[in-house]
């Protein structure tokens, strides 16, 4: 009798526990939500197609801490939280002529406990003249993409066309469509790789970059919206720094600086004059300018369409293939720039904010770099701090 009574009580108690759990009882808390269903895995063919992934190394928090300390004031104050696994990923994108091309990127994955998710950060690097500095060729402890991954982000950093596996192909410098494609196609390919390798993200996507990286970030943001990309729903923050978003405004301002220092040279390279001298004369001026702009050990092949269009005073073509400033973003970007910048002059950002506001955009901001002087290089570290603080305002699961 007693064993049967005990067994009955145990069964009743078990049923009560099941009922309490099902109803959210047992302490008054909310019921545990069911796990979020995983998205279907879609394999893209053509631009955005994943081709391969290779693990390069694992970088410890100690290595990154030492690299940050060694950089001194040339690095922001960051405390790495996670070791990072670095991977080289290859994927299809489009070059400056719209043709499919194999490209590469660096993927940094924070080493977290099993089952934990991370936000995704697409980080766009600044202008590089040497291929060995491209992210997937630079998987060292001081690489910015890996340091940001150590804070809890899955970081995807495109090499861009002309670097990495596409070295030798013309780098489509300040050309909006291929710049955006290098990022958007990477995001697509990296998502497929994450899904097939159980690298869990939390459906948050951030975009950030400085200098050329700021320009590419803005180009990618615009393309996400204009193309109604499926990734747009995950976009949680965009922080571009010191980018030449209006290429004509940028080059006009740079030409004004040249004219202030050398009026004769400024007059000779003025587009209004050059457009009447013929293509041959413009090419000679362009080649002479490039000699002064490119370091002797540069091994990257730059597409100079943007410069040819400027010297020809072809405003319509610059607007069509280069400018990324005059549109209405639904998600407001948070711009950052230094007033003393002589590499990418400050008006590139002020004109962008004004153009977006004129289009009806709300919440677009421009934060001034506090460095003295607030030059291009002097504002790199302050930008990092600003950008990471902006992302942290909305990033989850770090």
C-alpha cells in the first residue's frame, strides 16, 4: 500500500512540475522562449558565392594585448576578451568592369562557449598600397579586424578586388558599384559559411571603416538599401569615418589646397582647363600626379577612372560611378571626421550630411575628431574609439 501511495504522489508531483513549467510557474518568471529557428541555408551562385575557407591561425588574448601595448598611442585603449580564430575566405564578386572575379577576405571569429552567438561587423580597411597589408594576408595580432573580433564580434573584412587572391586585377578605387559588391557579396558568402559550419550569429549586422574604408562602408550601405538586400533587415549600425563620399567635392578641396601652396601647379591641373587640352594631355597630368601619390614600393594596380573623370571635368560621370553621398538612408549613419584633414578634406562629410538632410534623412550626424591637429592620420585612433562606442550602444551578445 505505502509503495503505491508514494509512487502516486511522485507521479502527481511530476505532473505538477510539468504543469508549472508549461505555465511559467515555479517562481513567477516568464516562460523560457523556444530557441529561435535557424534560417534556411541558401547557396548563392555567381556574385556572393562561397568558394573556400581556410583556417589561418588562432590569436590569443595575450598576443593581442601585447600588440596593443606595443602600438602605444597608435592604438585605442582596448582590452581583448576572447581569443580569435582567423580564416581566409574566398568568394565571387564583381570587378570594376562588372565581370565576376574571385576575391578574398579575412574572417575573425571570437572563441566563445559553445552555443553563444555574436553580432556581425563588416569592417572596411583604408587605402593600402601593398598587398601584404590586405586583411587576409595580415592575420597577425595587431590586425584591426582580429582585435575587433576579440571584443565579441564576428568580423568580416574584405581584401577588395586587386588584393589577396585577386592581386594584379585593377583595384576599383572610389568606384561605388564594385566597392559595394566586395562587401555585400562577402556578407552573403560568409553567411553561407557560418551556417554550414555552425558559427552562430545573432542577426545583427554593423558596417564600419575609415578613409577609403569609410567610402566603401557608405557605398555598401547605399547598395544594401537600394537593392533591397535580404541583409538589410539585420542592419543595426553604420559608422563611416573620413571617407571621400562626394569624390568631386573631395578632389576640388584637395585641388584648392594644392593651389594655396603652389598657384601655378594648381592652375595647370585645374579640370576646367584640362578638359579643353585633350585626353593625351590629361593622361600625362594624371600619370604625373600618380607618381607623387603612390609610394615606390606599391604593388597594387589602381583603377584611376575616378581621376580621369575628374580631370575631364565630367561631373555627370563622377556622380554616376563614384559619388555615394546624395541619397536618403533609412538607418542614419554616424559620420566622423577631422576638421584639419588634408587627405580627405572635411567638406566631404559636411556636404554628405547636408545632402542627406535635404533628401529628408533623419538622425544623420557628424562628430568632429577632437585631436589637435585633427588631421587624417591623427584621427584614426579617435575614430576607432568613437566607432566601437557607437556599436556598443546597440550590439548584443558581446
